C-alpha cells in the first residue's frame, strides 16, 4: 500500500514545481530531523499507518528523483507538459495559469469561487439529455451575478503547428470548445485559427451522426453551409460554435481529427476564456473520442487550494493508475449521460451516523436525483434537508456560537477546531473519511474556521448532491467507465 503511494507520488511530482516542494521538505527535515509519529487523527485520515521510516523513504525517493531529473528541467517551470498519459492539472488562479491573480488570499479566492457555485449547480441540474435537434437548453440566469468559469485548467495544443490553450477541465460536460478566430464577444485574444493548421480536417457535416450527438445542435439549414453548428449555455453565457476537427495534443500524445467546437460568438456573463475540455461520459467527450487509446479510463488528483505554486495531475488510460484502490460502483443515468453518479448511502459525523431519509440520497434516473462527483463545483452541496442534518450534527459536536461567512453557515472560533469531528462519506463499498483540510476552511484572518459544505442553492430546485473540488483535494479519483467503478485513494498530489 505504502509502496504504491510512494511510486505514485514520484510520478506525480515529476514536474519542476516539485523543486519547490523539495526545498520546503528539506527545510522541514533539517528543522525536525525526526518526524513526529502521526496523531490518532492523522492515522484515521490517512487510512494507512504512516510510519517515520516510510516518510523518510519517501523524502529520500523524492530527493533521488529530483537529482536524477534536474538536468532535464528547463527554465520555464510552467512549460512542463507531463508525458503521454500524465499531464498537469493547474488551479485556475495558480501561478502557472494565465488567469492567475495576485491580490486575494487563497481563502478569499475560495470564498469568491464558492459564491459562484449556485450557477454551477443550476447548470448541472439543466443537463437533461435533449433528444434529437432540440433547441439548446438555457439555464435561468440571475442577472448581475458573477459566474463560475471552472477551477482547474489543462495545457493543450490544437492543430499543427501547435496552438496553445489553457482549457478548463470539466467532468460534467462532454464537448470540448475553444474561441475561434473572428469570434465576436470572446474574452480572450488566444483564439484557434483553422487556417493556420495543416492538420485541420474541416467541419463535421450537419447530417453526420456525430453532429446529432452534440448538446444543442442546430437544425441543418436548407441552403448555404452544411457545417454542424450548435448553441450552448455555460457559466452564464450562451455561445454558438461550429463542430470542427483537428489534432488535439495532450502532453506528448496526439489525437488526430478530434471533434470540438470552434466558438464563433459569445454573449452574456463570463466564459472560460481559452475554452473547455469535456471529460464527461457522453459520446463527444475526450473519453469517447480517445476510446481506442485510453479505453475509457482516467484519473485526476486535484492539488490543495492553498498551493498556488503546485499542480495536480490527470492520468489518461489504464496504465499507470493505482493498482490497489478502493472502489464504488459508477452509476449511469441515460437521461444525464455526461454525469458521474455514485451511490452515497450515508454520512457519518464523528461517531454519529447522521439520520438521513434514504430517498434524498437515492439514485433515480428519472428525477435525476442522486450524488455526482464533479470537477467544477467548489464546495460540496447537498439537497437542503441532507445538509441541514449533517450541519446540525456537526454543530452539536463543536458547540458554538456559529456565524455565517459567504456560502458557509457554520463558522466558529478557530480555537474550537479541536472539537471538530471528522466527516465520512459512505458510498457503496467505500468509506471516504475527509481529511480536515477537505472539510474545514479558515477565514483569511485565520481566527475563524468554517464547515466547507453547503445546501444546494435555494433558487435551484436541485435534487442532486454534488461532491465538489474542495472535498477532493489530494485524493486520486479514478473513473473506470468500462468496469463502471470509481476509485478513491489518498495521494499527495502537490
Ligand atoms: C444560436 O446563437 C446565435 C448567436 O448567438 C443566434 O443568432 C441564434 O439565434 C441562436 N439560435 C438558436 C436556435 O438559439
Ligand atoms: C509517463 O507516465 C506514466 C504514468 O504516470 C509512467 O508510467 C511512465 O513511465 C511515464 N513515461 C515517461 C517517459 O516518463
Ligand atoms: C445504493 O445503496 C443502497 C443501500 O445499500 C441500496 O439499497 C441501493 O440499491 C443502492 N442503489 C444503487 C443504484 O446501487
């Protein structure tokens, strides 16, 4: 078990950022030559008996890998692209993202991002399959609201010679799209130019079966261009795109004739400035289009929100995935084919199994209810009665007084943090005990801690429970759509 984790960490930390980690770890080791034995709490959280010796082996392994690879490291730390099956997942506001911010503390950034979750939940709730060529579904939008444009980006190249884009990683969307040359209303100057690419394979014809698989495909015009076009809404914007084909380069791997949207016009709200890569389960997603290469398997590890300088990783295909990992069945909802549903059967707070009505957790394809794992929502959202029951039990154990800050309604003086119970999500066949880092958030002044979860926004009549980013930090989440399994394991990915 521990051996697997060490191997994994080395692969993941191959990126040059890890020089920085290494310096920190070395400093730490110099200051504390003997690592303290893990507390009871940490042992519970890690789920493994992390001994001093394995920690030292890990450090030694890191030092070795760094030394053996340091000569190959270039000057641009952010240019690391991983290898064919393993690429960096960059926090959107992190150092290596073109969208980085300098002003806000990470806590404030999360508060601001979480404030945009309602729109995300609305989007997820709107993802009911449209049969045939219906009009693009449009989610109702609260005007003047700030919009969530995704939290992690991937460096990808389109065409030949390569055109670089930092695309949002979204596990609940199928299609990929980028702003196209000549786009009206696109926020970025980084646009894809089909004319500049020798591997551009033209637009997908409107009558091609593939066009019928796009969400929001428009009816074929009787005259003029026969290109496949579609309109979609996303993050408070609506956009119009043409489905085109060109090579997509992921790290060092290249997928020829990848079908993606070339965005011609955008209106309203904000928009993922350099596009989006859909990692959903539906027909036009990366998984479906790369089936012969990656066999419907991928995993990611999202870095801690605190780690401005670090990136996590996306591993595509069955090779290099953790071999021993606890799993829970992956459920398929034919009416919402993009979403990754799992069976959440209960939640434990401390030693208490929170009494929850089973129908509020139950997977029901017709109503769309159940629990999904999503890469685009910031904090986990439960349907209101479920959240209230969890929160009440949590409050009961921490005692108070409690105040609300932004999306968080259970904030308390940080010195009571030692009373905070561990929270465990119970899935079929898999219990996930959240590390404190994934269940509590601190205010930027550091005096207040909050339970980092919330109820589904009340303007969205959502039946969906969403396991979100904050709760997934430093976990490897493996999606195996062939064997219908989701695996979860602790991994230090930054
Ligand atoms: C699609 O979007 C374009 C551009 O925003 C708009 O002109 C057109 O009316 C839309 N079509 C439909 C069917 O919504
Ligand atoms: C690429 O990554 C995979 C999986 O992480 C690993 O098994 C493989 O050895 C790596 N290849 C190279 C050339 O670094
Ligand atoms: C989810 O788990 C519950 C409790 O074990 C079980 O009754 C139910 O059938 C499961 N649902 C699915 C869709 O597997």
